[in-house]
């Protein structure tokens, strides 16, 4: 059993697991599912706070004494705020414009927020990956994957700025970041053991 699974840490870890699963599933729903406006706005507003809670739970699981994990929480919480701002700005402009074409200047606002969110989540991912190297439930495999994904996200976004990497003919690393955090969350859940899931 991992030291982070103390009685005091368990509520935060459990909340982190729930918030992490919500975060990893809510964004694909926003992108691919035709949802009513109220649900769309609610999901967009909740993803940022959920990312902060998920990151706090992960840091508790890794061990609150790890400096890299603390920095990961801070950076991911800021990333979540920027992500929510980006989504709500994009939705507000889209709803206001209706069927009219959106000027490039307005699109540039949320593209800038997109790069800002990617910068913070990339740095947060790197910090969490560093905290995983010697952790018994993660180790080098998760750590190296996180470092590679976080580093690639930063490099590609800065290189293609202001256009997103996918629009510049490059690879969109965003889905890989989401899959990494999903794997991290599932591993955290599995590691609690059956007696803690009740």
C-alpha cells in the first residue's frame, strides 16, 4: 500500500479520481456530441475546476512532500482556468455570431488562450511526470511518457504560434495528453485497492 493512501489523504484521492475521469470524458463529449446549449456551457465551465481537483488528488496520491507534484497542481489549476476561459469565450462568440462568419481577430483571442492553456498544462504534465519517476505505482514508464508528451505539446505550440499545430500541418498532441491523464487516473484508482472503493 502506498504511503499517500493514508486516512487523511483518501478523500482527496477519491475526489481526484472522480474529477479526473470527469475531465477526461467531458471534453470529448463537448467536441463530438451534439449537446443542448445549457449542458455544453455547464460542461465547459466545470472542466477547469475539475482539472484542479483531479490534480490535487493526484498530488496527494504521489505524496504531498514532492515539490514537483505541488508545482503540477498549481500549473494545472491555472491551465484549467485558462481552458475554461477559452471554451467560454469561444462559445460566447459562436452563439453571438450565429450563422455569421467570425472575424479572424476574434478567433485569434481564443487561439491565444488555447496556447496559454497548452503552455500551463504542458508544464504541469512535466512536473507530475518528474514526481512519478520513483513512485511505486507509476515509475519510469509513466514518467518518461509524461515528459515526452508535455515537452512535445510545448514545443509544437510555440513553433506553430499563433496557429494551432494541427492547422500548421503538425501533430496535435492534445489527445495524447488526455489519454496520459486518463491512464494516470485509472492507475491511481486501481492502486487504491478494493477495500478503499467501497
